């Protein structure tokens, strides 16, 4: 009887909770969980994995812009990788790092070619961290790779774990509204991310101690080539994870509120990454919310930035059917 009651309770939990589409479409074992770094022994490889986790959670303390050794200043801001890859990269729909290693090398539409895991990490270093690439053979690169491989232990190539990415919520049939997002920000976000989106630092500036709550825009934030500078990524991440402590099963912001407060964030100034016009050699593979041109279609940069995206997607399907590809004129 006890087992039957437990099974019934589990059944009710699984099928009554609002579950993201990615959860239902996962092909992996239903109850797979990321392995624990704390359970590792203290051998050389385990220390490398632990160092990788430390680099994710406290990037600024190891390769940040305030490092005493200038040669170790790879990150251009005082963010941590863990500000986007939540809970050291193991939170579902918090842009997790688990289960990814076996999928590399992988095709990158942004590069127009296959890239390695190390190249994908360096894409984050030069965009989200607004810095410079880590040398492939460097200790920080080796440690981050070892950590991601550890989090992918037992996951086969092509196997899709549940909880990857930031989630997928319904899109608006209107443009997301930064002005409305400002009201939501003041009511729900300002206590953590500050009145000007500058975040809250862990210590006085210049000490390399990072942020208790990261900046969302401004000179010490991610640059305009980062994935979080795109509305769809930002809105889904916010809906699944914000305010701090929320998870995808218990969102506090409505879908509409998440879109609008994300619109406020992506509308704000941040560092510029050079040569963004060379991203995506085939413009038909460019995300509809890329906030910079050129584009395969004739819609404005503003509509690509804030939506609505239905008309853009419909037009891109027409162009793809007619042409197959649209070459980026800035890529030789």
C-alpha cells in the first residue's frame, strides 16, 4: 500500500506540474542528474575539475581584469561564467553546462563551420566575458573543459538531456516593450540589480571580487555580441530563473512581464564587439532576434531586436524556399 501511494504521489507530481517543452522532449533517462564534484577524490585530475568549477563560479578571481598578473587577465569584465550558467552550470534551464561535451565538435551557424568545445568556450570569453581567448593549452582552458566533460559523464553524443538552454515560452504577437519593462524592473529587479542596472559588487571596485548580483548593462556587463544580448534568450532565462531563487516550475513573472523586462535589458548600452557584421556567413541561419545586421530579410533592426517575430519567420521561410541560402556580403 505504501509503495502504491508513493507511486501515485509521484505520478501526480510529474503530470500536474507545468513542465517546459524541452523536458517532455528529452530522450535521456528521466531522472538523470549531474554528478557531484564534491564526491571526487583528491587526485590530479579531480583537482583540475574542481578548478574548472571555481573558474565558472568565480571567474573574476582567476582570470578577471583585476588580476595582479596582467598575463592572466583574460576576462574583460568582473562577471562570472556562473552569472549565466547558474548553480555552477547545473541548474535546469539556467543555461546549464551538463551533457554538452560529447556533442563537440559541433556546427556553429555563427561561425559557419564546425567548432570545438574550446572554441565554444572562447566564444563566451570574447562575448559574454567581453575579453580575449584563452590559449587552448592553458590551465584555465584545460580546467573548464575537464569540468564540462565531468558534467557530461555518461551522456552519449546526440543524447538530449532535459533542462538544457533557458526554456521556451510563448512569444508575443507584439513588440516587447522596454518602457513597460522599466516598471517591472523597478518593482521586481531593482533590489538586486541596482537602480542603474549596475549590480551589487562583493567588495570595493578594483579588488577582483566580482558581484553578488551582476550588472545587466553598462561597461562591466556582457557585450552586444553575447547570447544574452538577444531578446529571446534573455526573456526565457528571466522567466525560468528570476527573481533570484525561482526555477522553471515556479515562475514568478508572467510571460508578458518577462518579455518586457528583457526588452528593457537589451535596449540598454553595453560594450560593443567589433566585426559583428561578419557573424553568420549564411544569413538565413541568423537568429531572428539578433540585434545587429545584416539580415536576409528587409525587416528593421528594431523589429529583430524587440519583435514581433512571426512575420520575420514567415518571410525567412519564403526566402529559404526561393534561394536556399543568403550569403553574408561581409564574409569572403
